[in-house]
């Protein structure tokens, strides 16, 4: 799963990120920046990632735009895994028709929201759920995969991943497991600066 930077895999509308801040002279809310997606494609352009925003600690420090500067450093490093150690990641993910990603686990609490098309959530137990626009999966560090069941249409989800404490089942630590075919995705444990 090698990565191609700057390439939007899907034919879906690009998304624009709008960051707000405060005008130092008036204290009123203003738009700091509006930027198009910064896409990375994987698996022969069948899977597309756009990291919308990251934080590197909780709670984040918004003073003097520290969070914005840190986000730019994290993304610019190209070392961000699926999870940002000690922080959060907001990511848009596009799935090609009939595409199924690898079975994997992140050490995180994730909110996965379907915004376009349908997506099948697949768990390592064999259990599945078909999700539609507006549906939300609360992913709690479990082994899972995502599949776009459409034969013709791309699907899009927005994920917010939050680092979590180590998850254990008895004495066994359930750490990050990116599964097979994840070349190009760094380990989340090295992501923070």
C-alpha cells in the first residue's frame, strides 16, 4: 500500500478546511485560513486520506495559534500515523467502489461518520453493519475493516481519532495492528513531534 501524495483518489467533491481564530485587535472571530484538501492516495488510488486537522495534546492550547502551528508541523513531517499520539486526528477517507481496506486496529477511540455513499463495518468476529449517510461508528480499539459495497459509487467517511490509554484483555495488551499491506502508513507511536 504505497502512498501517492497530493493526489485525490476519488471523483467526489474536494473538501475545504476553514479554520477560525480571533482578531487580536478586536477579539472578534475571524477566518484564519481556508484551504483545499491535502490528499494522499493508497492501494492503486482506491483509498484516499485527507488529514483535515490534528491536535497533539489534550486539552489543546489555542493561544497564539499554537495548535495551528503544531498541526502544520505534524502534517509537514509526513510521520503522522493513523493516530496522533497524545492528541487527535480529523481525517476524511474516500473508498472506491467495491474496495475493502485491510483488517486493522488503532489504539484510539474513533468516531467514524458516513457522509456519502454506504460503508460496511466488518469486525474480526465476522459481525458486520451496513452504514448510511449520517450513521456513526464508535470504534473502540477493535480489529475492523471498512468495505464500500457499491459497484459504481465512491463512499466517504469523516473520522475523528483520539489517542487512548493502552487497551488490555486480561494480561494481553491490544496495541496498534495495521494489518497486511500498510506500506506507506507510519506507526502512530512515532507520529508526535
